[in-house]
């Protein structure tokens, strides 16, 4: 009994003190009050009567209406494919101990079935499409090292039934599916670079008190541009020196040292490779001897050094913000998660939306068969490629143009940090991929959750009443960290039928050495320039608006001078201008100033009862396409990045706008998106919109130590236009109707349950973080 009375007394004291604190404008409670309040929370973890702990990961379990034909290969399927391939003598494969002159398996994953096979299965009684594996072979047991993509199947593997065949790129000049491998000899190239560095070790010691020799105690690092230059039949690389951080922070890319060298590494015989020169302080030296002679001359100018400090380290620094030690507002789900998941089939339902999840090593998450009230809006929605194109006075910055799918958005989708990347109540899913003949799983790398924004979805205040609806939406999120950069990908679903893609950026920038770089970026440290670069991310949006037959309508407000019968003189006003895009050749568009042109995907055969075309608008927010015209670095490898939106006929043989091997042959890449545009009609046919998101990034002091996601973002919305008879958010009960009466006020809540729950202590919320595994890519 004493313990029960003590508990009630403690609860009463906590309640009373909380009222005092809640009704005080400033936190001027005496120290004893704050201390006792903390003790009450510590003693017995007291919660209000009748309030259970908030549910965690309580999504309703359901069974998908159809087998997920995009669900990745099982571990058993992958293992059987690998085993079967090793039994094919013509492939001459070596296992996970393969060297630089061996053939090996780089990738095994599901080959997404053709849309022409899937739609009959989804919409009727069509048979389940056969499953095939997409395999990428790294063939290095030849002077002409190359990648080859093959198809293996049907699955499961069966002797005398399963076959393999080359996967050609039928719309390019690479029908065999073979792409040269410029990185077949990476260990040999590393040794080549360190041998060059050794020839000037005395200079690097004098300049920076360090060396880069390929040893564990190296204090300098060397890395260079990507993709390597591929002009005139030669393969040329530039490499530069960077200071190695002496702590655990990932600040290497903030520490350029301003010295770089050029080498010709054409072919696989290192005896034929050549050093072509050195660059320092904007002076080019054709030989090591010339550089050494200049360095030890009396008039040689030595530049400064970038060294890490607190400016390059993450974590809390400096004076704590006022009242920042208090717990901030938290997102909670009092009634548990309000969506349903078939974990095995990766199928999700939220409100009137449903979709399947696909996942690949190259592009990460894709969504398929996105439906609203049983009607498909999008057959496929997913990332195709993300590039970062740099510019600068030195060859490294000028030549850097990363095509990140080569590194793998799927293999770099790491475990999410609960309560930070996603709400702690989110439902988490794992992802798997194949690398180096080993299957890997990243736990909790995808999350699903509902949120409530800080503004109403719709509202109105009239003379006698006020009506307000909560703005609740659903998110599928993954976070991808590729080297220095972090991408936060969110696919969002909204109560009005809108579907969104949000990309936010963070992580470390790749800085340039400040000398002579004034025209390419702000100076942000003594010897560091925040070098300018463009981010462009291309997404595929395969629309099916009221069926497969769709068209593109452009709608714009235009200024006009118009005469009316009721006016004595012409009036300056505006009118609505509508037109249809006739063919692919007219579909490569950029968003216009003032947002005057709207792009609608419509179905002319499914008008509303008023005769308007139903459809979805593609609505951009803070988007960008590539600034550089006819990029010397990319040539034909990223033609998708030259426009904001491009629309083509859907073809099974044009499944992607880019390929992760494009960087190995920028002049004649596996996928040259330019060739998609061959004048085909866009009138009432199956359409794909290729939408570019991105930003023009000019890093400044605010990007140190990391870029912040508040301003570094890009997004697009697919918004219904005349698609519904009325706004479908009317169906939600998350509204209030407040009616002002002469005597009293009435509040209508439309049947909300009013669920409550007790939020766990901060210690309980942080406890799962001690089990965080992060992620490493083999």
C-alpha cells in the first residue's frame, strides 16, 4: 500500500507541476520543481490512468491481391543461379577470390518483367509472368575487359530448362550487351598512382608533412575524376592529393591540397601507361623533372594547406541554443499505424492508395501498380539515375561528373536511424542485394509511416462556422549514402489523391582548392572553395490514366488584349490556352518562368460528365536540369539531364533512361537516351514521363560541415486534375466543423476515436540506437 500511495502522490505532483510549467510563458520554474518533476518521471515510469504505451510498428498485416512480380529474387533463387552459372564452362567463371584477370559475377537480381506481360496478369486472368535473373558478368580474363549482361531463366533453375542468353541493348549499337570495363585493373592503377606519388615524396613531405604511398600510415590520400576522359581513343585520368583526416570524421573531401597529375592509362598493359604532367598553382609542368626543378627554384610559390578542424566535424559545437536541452515535440501514432502491409509481397495499402515495392542494387526503391480506389494511376515510379556535375578551374573539379547508380543506390541504402530518419513508430523493412558472390541484407533500410503536417489540408471560416481538415500524408522513405553524399528519398501519398517525390541532400561537399577558383565558387575556408555543381536526378513515371491510352496536354494562362461586347474598348487580361503534344520530338520540355505552363497527362477517351479531360498534372518544386550544354565529361551518357521533363511512348525495350555502365563509354553508352526520341506519336498511347529533379548547388559557409536538407531539396507532385468528381479528401473524418450559435458553440468531429497513449521516456526512445548497425558495402 505505501508504494501505491507514493505512486499516486508522485503522479499528482507531476500533474500539478506540469500545469504550472505549461501555463508559464518562460521556463522560470525553480530548480527544485524541475528536479522533482524529473524524479517523478524516473520513479516507476508513471503514465496517466488508462493510457497504454504508444504502439510501435503496428501496421496491419494483410495479403496482397496478387503475387508481387517485382519482388526481388529470394536468397535460394540467387544462390541457385550462381551455382548454375559456375557450371557453364563457356563462361569461365571464378568465385569470390577472382583476381583482375578472372571472370566473375558482379550482380544477380530479378529482371523486372515486361509491362506487356504484367498488365494482363494484374487486370485480368493473365498468367503470372515467368521469373528471370538479370546477371552482370565482369569479364576480365581477356585483353578487352568488358561487362556483359545476360538473362538466366526461367526460374526456378531446372536442368535442361534454364538457359542463359545475352541481354542486348536493342535501341543502341550494343546488341551483345557488352560494355568495356575501364576499371578492370583498379589494384594495378592504384599501384601506378602510388609509384608516381613516390617520385615526389620529398616534395609532399616539405609541402604538407605527409606522403601517399599506399601504406597504412599514409597521411595523404589520392583520388581523381570520374568518369575518366575517353576522347580520341585514349583513356586519361587526373588525380589529386588530399589531406587525410586524423580523426573519425569523414572530412576528406573538404581537404584538397591543390596538386594534381595527369596520366594516360589506355589498355591493360601498365608498361604502356604514361605520366603526362603535373598541375600546381595553375602552372602545368609536362614532366616530373620539370616540376621538381621548378619546386626547388627560389621563386617557387608554395600555397596554403587545408587541415581539418571543428569546422569540418559534425556533432554539437559551441554554445547550446536557448532551452534546447528540453525534449522537442514528437510524432506519435496513438491508435497504431493506420496502414496495412504484406511484408512478404512488399504490398502496401493506405487509405484509398495501394502499391507494390520493388528494389534493385542499381536504383534502389521503385513503386509499381500505384492505384487509387482500385484504378491504376502509375504503373511504375522510380529513380533512374542521379548525377553530380562539377565545374572548376582545376582539372579534377572540371572533370568530376559522378553517375551514382554505378555505385548502387540499393547497395548503399543503409539502416535508418529510428526517431531521426523516420518516426520511431514507423514500420521498417529490410533490403537485400548481391555483391562479390555474397548475399547481403541491410536491416530496417526502408520505412513506412504517416505524418501530420503543420498546416491544414483545407479550411474555411465563414460568418457562422469554421471547417478545418488535418493534412495527413503517407511516406515510403529510404536514405542512400554514396561516398560523401547522402540522399533522402521520400515517396508521398496525400488525401487529395496527390502523389509526390521528394529528394533532400546532405553529407559532405567535395571542395576545390581555393587558388584561382574564384569564378566557380565561394571561398569558405582559408584554402577551400565550395565548388559549384549541378545535381540532376531522373525519375520514370509510367502513367496509366483511366487505361493505357493517354495524351499530353499543355495548359497555360496567356496574356491577351480582348474585345468584349460589353466593353467600349479592348481589355488587357488573360485566357486559358490548351494544346496537345503531338509527338516525342515535341515533348522535351523545360519549366517556364512564372510557372505558366502546366503539363497534364490525360485520357481523351475518358472525359468528365462536363466534357473535360481527366488526368494528372506534373507539378514541380525547386527542380533543375543540367546547366552545362553538351557536357565534355558526359557526351551521350546522360541526355536525360538536359531537360526538365521528357515524354515518350512506352516500350518494353526502353525500360530505363540510363544505365550504371554508361560511365565506361560516354560516347557510345549502353543506353543513349537521345535515341528514344524518334518521332513517335503521343496521341492516346501508353506514355512514360521522364522527370528530372535536382538543384544548382553553390556551396557556401552554411554547407560546413554538412549540407543541410532544409534548402538542399527538390520535389515533384503528381496532382489530380478533373480526375475525381470532387476532392477525395472529403472522405476523411480528420476534420472539425465548428458552428457558432447564439447561446453555445457546437463541434462536429465526424467520428474520430480520440485515441491516447503514453509517450516513452527519451531513454527508451534512444535505446534502439545502441543496436544500430549502420551499413558497409563490400
